[in-house]
């Protein structure tokens, strides 16, 4: 049974959700196995918030026959220019089919969906901690931070320097970027903890944001609890309907001393970092 979410997770009653066919403007290789997809989209689907997602109807071809839509985090959006961007990793049948799309093709998308990140007025120094495609979910936060005049530090993690993504994008938006990699030994939890704690000691962190990884969830939970710094996490989850009807994406959370079962697609995908519970891998 899905328990009713607390007030701070209640879905916004006025959020517009539309189904449209957007046109592919460009579709490029961003890094090994990663693609950057840019769409020309109508204004009615571009009232987006950082952390929201779209449900995408992947094309069917001779090699791939995806049946269900695929949820995909928003990488970038520009209502004035009519542009919508997704950064994704080619991993399964749906994304393999998506990877064949060429400029000029149409793509059916539903959104924007879900609850996005918050940025309290008191949060003047933001820190993003993400790895791989998790950076795609957090990228719109950099755009919003620039718009609101907030200071932003982005810790970007990857296997090697060649796998680092979005570095130039974050820097162009005024973020202070700290790259860490497995190859140079700077991305392990011990090194990350030391790095984040140094930033906190220097007064450069009053809000933490992360995405996806159990390892990063644990780390940010521990540091946030010890330092009294709030945070949010965007969770990744398999979904069927994407609008809260099918209950496919229900997960447990710790809220006010009890366990609540909430839908990632509807009450999330962004949650208070201290309320999230690790998941089986």
C-alpha cells in the first residue's frame, strides 16, 4: 500500500503535463556510450524544474522493440529557444533504439513529470556531487543557480578523465568544478569525504545535492547529518506509467520515524536526502 506523502512531498496541483512530438535537432556522442539528444519542443512542455523528467516513447526498429516508455532526466531546457536536452547512456533495448534517431526525426515525449529540486533562499552555496550520467540530472541545477545568483561547486566523478562529462557546461554556468576520477585515486569515498569536509570548513557548502548512487547517498547522508547541512537526492527507478498510477516505482523512505512507501515518479524523483533508504544493487 502507498502511504499518503507528507505535505512537503505533495504533488503540485498546477503542474502542466503534455504529450507532444518533438523534433530531433541534434544527436551527438558525448562520451563512451553516452549520447546528447537535443529536441525542438513546444513551449507548453518547457515549464520545467531542475530534477524533473520526461517519459519517452522510444522508436521501434528491426533491432529493438521497446514496449514501455522510458523515463529520462532533463539535462537542459530553454523555453525561449524552444529546446529540450537529454544526456543518456546506451545500456538497454530502449536506449539502443533511441540512439538510432537522426536529426529531423520526431520523438513522442510526455512531461515534464515529477517533483524537482528545491533551492531555499538560505542556500547560497550549493554543492553537487555526481558521477557519470547522474550529472545529467543535476545539470539544470547549475542553470537555476546561475539565474538566482547562487554560488555552485560541482564535484564531477568518473572512471577516468576521458569519461568526465559536463565539465565545460558547468564551468560556462559559473560553477566551480572539481573533477575526481578512479584513475587518479581521487574518487573513492575516503577522498571524497575529505574533499567535501574541506569545502564545508571553508564555508562553501550549505546545501548538498546528489543523484543515483548508493555510495554517494551514504556519503552525503553521513556528512550532511554530521555538519547539519540539508540535502536532496534524485533517485533512479524503473517505471511503467510515469504518472503514479501503476505503483511500479514505489520505494520505502524514512519519514518522521516511520517507513513511508512513496512513488518515485510522483512524489519524487527528488527527495530529502536523509529520508532516502539504500536500495539493493
